[in-house]
């Protein structure tokens, strides 16, 4: 069989499996929207009084405009939903590691990296599509969109999708070393939104935090999304950010492939891969 066709079949099968496992009841669709919207409302009504009652608007004029502040936070919530859905995917994949499903997959001829990418992509589409539609509708309704050209929407989608999938493949590959991924929630929940500038402007963060945030692809995705949707930036103006995102995504995929190879060899040598 053609290798590309085989990889596409593996990708489709793993994505469908992820969908069937997570999409149990129609109520899940409702929760996909309610949880991020509640987060957005909590953040907005927490920051809004501080922004209006202090001199924050002098350094951050956006804070003085309720609609623009809401748009800033909405784009942050959208991007965060993309990336945190991959953290959830890695957590769910740990159940397959515990029950031996992942070991059975490793006995098949399916490509290891293809499985990791497909697992993350399935979770991403599962969790983020509804919020994406809602965010675009809300931004349009508030009149805060400032887009230089219609095809910038495609750039925004790619700036979210490609780094998020690479991020998910990297996180999933880490599970080859351990059956416990609970630490991902501790490290990549609150710290992720803080260092990436989800709820605060990047310039307001300490220099050390900005350096740490540069390691995470969510930071670059947010710069691209906000620049394209809210700041009327063109593709040429966003080129350095987009090139950096592309390089970081490629690095994450290469790292995932190496981790899978080294981790599987180590697990076979130590007996950590077990069907029970």
C-alpha cells in the first residue's frame, strides 16, 4: 500500500476513535461552549473594574474600551481552547497507556508519529470548532474586527491549527515514558495562559516571564491572531511571527518523533511497555 495512503487511513481511524470516545452525549456539545464562555466572562468582569479604576488605560488604551477589551480576551480564550484541548488529549491518552491500548497500537504497523498527531487533531477539532464559530460571531457583532484582507482568516486558522497539532503530538509523545500525565494539568493549565499572555498584554509581563512564554507556541499564535483580527496587520507585517511559529512547530514535531523512538526503545528494554 502507498505509504501516504496508509498514513491517511491511520490518521482518519485514530481521529474517528478519538471522536467516538469523547463525544458520548449531545450535552458534550453544550459543555464545549459553556466552559470557555464562563472563563471569558469571569476574566472580563475581573479585569474590567481594575482597568477602569486605575491608570492602566494610560499604558494600555485598549482597556478603556469595553468592546475592545472583550475582543482581546475572546481571542485569548479561543487560542487557549485550541492548545488546552491538546493537554486534555494527552491526559485521556494516559488512560490508553494504563489499559494497554497504546501498547497494542505500537504492535500494529501504524506510524507512531501519525498516531500521536491524529490523536491530538481529533481532540482539537472536537473541542475547538464550536468556540471558534462563537468567537468569530461575537467579534463581528461587537464591530471590533479589523482585518486587512479576507484571506487573513485563513492565516489565523493556520496559525492556530498547525502549532496546536504539533504541540499535541509533542505532549502525547511524552506518555511513552510514563503512564502518569497528571503533571501536565499542573504545569500547563494556569501557567500556560499566564506566560503566553492569554488574559494580559504581553508587554505587561516581566521580562523573565516573556522569555519563558516564547518557548510555548500559544504565545506566537496569540500574537498572530490578535494582529490579524484586531490590529489590521498584513501578512508581511506578521511574517516574522508566522515564520517563528512554523519553525517552532517543526521543532516540536521533530522532538516528538525523536522522543517516540527513544522512549519506545527504552520501554522495550526496561519492560515498561506492557499489555496489562
